[in-house]
C-alpha cells in the first residue's frame, strides 16, 4: 500500500503507463484512485495520453468531479464516469475506463462477455451492458454529464466491469493493483472468448468456479506477482535501470514468505518436497 499521497500519485501514474504498455489504453482512456484520507475525493490525470502520464499530471476531484484546485490544464471530459461510480460504490477505490481492442467486438455487438478461463474470472460472473441510447438517445457517445455517469454507475450495479455499447468498458477494483489486474485480465478474457468462438463450443466457467477463481486473483500474492511482471515490462519499455525505485519496490512487494505449514504437514516434512508456486 502507498505510504503517502505523493506515493499514491506515483503509483497511479505508473498504473496509467503500465496498462497502456499492455495495449489496453492508447491515446484515450483513464484510471482513477480514491483518496484514502478522504473518500469524498479521487485522483485522475489531466487530459493526457496514458502512456505519457507522470505523477505531476495527477489532479484531485470531489465526487461531483469538480477539481479541488482550479487546474492550469485541461481535465478529462469523461471524469464523471469516475466520480459517479465512486459515489455509488463505496467499496470501489479505483476505476479504469478504456476502449481496448479485445473488448470492442463485445461493445459493438452486445454479445455477452463471460469468464472463460481462470484468470478471466477476475471480471466476475458477468458484465452488464450500458447503452447510452436507452436514456439519452443520440449523443456524441462521450460520458460527460453527471446524469450520464450516474446512469452508467447504475448499469454497473454491484459488478466489476460494465461494457459500454459502441464505446468501450469501465472496470472497478477495491485497490489500484486489483483494478490493474482485473482490467488486463478481463481484456485478455475477451480476446480468448472471441478466439474460442471461432472454434465453437465456448464453455464459460460455472458460477462456483468463477467465485473461487475471483477470490484467488484478488489475493496479495497473485496481485504482487503480476504487478512485478507488468512493472518490469514497463521499465524495459522506458529504458529504466535495474535499480529504478519503481522496479525495486515492485520486486520487494512480490517477494512473499513461504506459507506456514500446518502441524500435520510439519510432521511429514521431508517426505515430499514440492514447490507451491504456480
Ligand atoms: Zn471513453
């Protein structure tokens, strides 16, 4: 967990660049995080392509998406997506809105996005679909009015991702790391579901499988392991040294102690030694 707001701003900027580096965000899309010291506020970059975002670009907003300090530079026009979701979902501490190529066929066709593999279960059982036409008729598709953001938040309901017809998707998480994991793996899930559809016989996870795999993939171990991997890939792209603080922090966080053995296993220790790593 970040120790200060300065660290949180750095983590948020890294999340932008990391998710962009994985092909989910391009010139557009954005990520926000709730202020842990004041849940009525959140952080979001100024209007900038995600792969370029730095800590100094991060602005703070109230939940009506008004800036706390008048910004010198243009904010994202779609920031109400974040504010209205934070308002409606006290359990959500991070939000990503994107137009990932793998999600777009689902957003365009309205075909249901379903968890089709274990890591894809991080998206939850299903993805509700929001269609701006239902309440607002013809628009320019951007979610810029508070009532549009509130409508999207209602469609999201208690889910982890909402597909936005002819636009993209919005993903939520309890923490920035959980959000990054869910954003990347729900996009991979969409890619795999579409590829499997070509072969036919798409068999999604059962509700029970989804629930169990969903829980595993929000535990600190898998989140830290994946985060270290994505940070390393970003650091390579950005030409950072191996001693870069961003990399070293991610490496340290992913170096977890071995799980304590239950008493019965201790008695038998030595009989069978097998790595628990996956
Ligand atoms: Zn958008």
